[in-house]
């Protein structure tokens, strides 16, 4: 059955692949594109077609979220599924991020999903139908990842948020699927979107104590070259979850691995 799907962050590599995979599976896809993103809509397959519709969406702006959701409901009458993608990767010593930056980071990863959910869930609850899909990168709880603590902490918070929503929405007939792809950051090579600390003096103090560590972390991220096949595998898993009949979707699914869990 064709679904009306909103994909947030559709200008990221995984977002583009997901929007295309969903459209190719026969769903009507609204691909949320932040006007400030570098990647244009022409990365989408047949943008502006009946099945794949780019839509302006800044998940950090409540007005933008409300307008996008209202436009989708006006055009299509409902939203059957939402795909929450992952925000940019903070990189640097924890102390060197200002409180304002921390607020922006948590907004990009956590508050943005709450804005979307509060906008789409009322009509899902009314219909007793709906699906929330969350992408939770693997090993996000692993210790010892230098200068990536804020990324792993934000992803861990999203994981807890997704699991809580899954429990609370059960009686409304709304399902949750958490896709756990086999990578830590959701982008490829040079396309990794990083947030650097504003406090350069503190960054330098850590660099003096740990010479070359920042460069090694940056090199690791730049070389975190996901293959097209890995990105496609995650996108196809998301499309499969959306296409699956109600009641058959697992709570967690790890593409390419036998470890699936439901609950």
C-alpha cells in the first residue's frame, strides 16, 4: 500500500538515498530540504514528480516545520510515516564547545525530532495509524571515541527518545522502527558535516597536551568512506520498514546483520 512519507534531512547522503528508495518503492515522498543545505534537490530521482516532492524544511525552525506539515496535509490529506535522519557531527574537546553551541547541537539532533513529532502525531493518533522511523548509528554508546563525545551523547539521547515514543504510542496504533546501520556517522568521506568548537583557545590548550589528535580525528572522519552499497542498504531497510504491513515491523533492525529485535 502506498504511504505518504516525510523524510527529514533529505539533502544528506542517507536522506537522498532514503527518499529515492521510498519513491521507487511506490510511496509518495516529501523530501525535506533545508534551504541552507549545500546539496540541491537535483540529487533526488525525478524531483517534483508525483511520487517525489522536495519541500522546504528547516527542522530547527518551528514555523518551517509547521508550514511544511500543513502543506503536506493540504496536498495529501495525511502523513503515514516520518523518517528521522541524523544531524551533523560535533568534533572537538567537550570543554571547547560553548553553551550556545551545545544548545544548537542538541537542537539539531533531539529538539528537531520533537518539533516534527508534535506536528505529525496528532493526525496519526486520530487515525490510529502511523509509523516513526529513526536512524540510530551503531556503536553510539562506545567509550573512547576522542573528541566525538557530543555526537555519541546526542545519538544516545535520540535512542532513548525513540524507545520511549515506541512505548507511549502503542495504544494509539502508531508503530516505531529503529534502523541501526553499521556505521558511526551518517555521511560519507568529504560529505561528513562537522560542527567545530567556537572556543579556539581551549582547543589549542588540548592540542598542546595531545599533539595531532584533532588532525587524526579529522582524518578518521574524512576516511570514513561509506560505500554506496552501505548507504543503499540502510536506505532499502528504511523503505522496507515503511512498506511492511502493520504489526510485522521490528522495533530494531540492523541492515545486513542477523541481529534484529522487536519489542
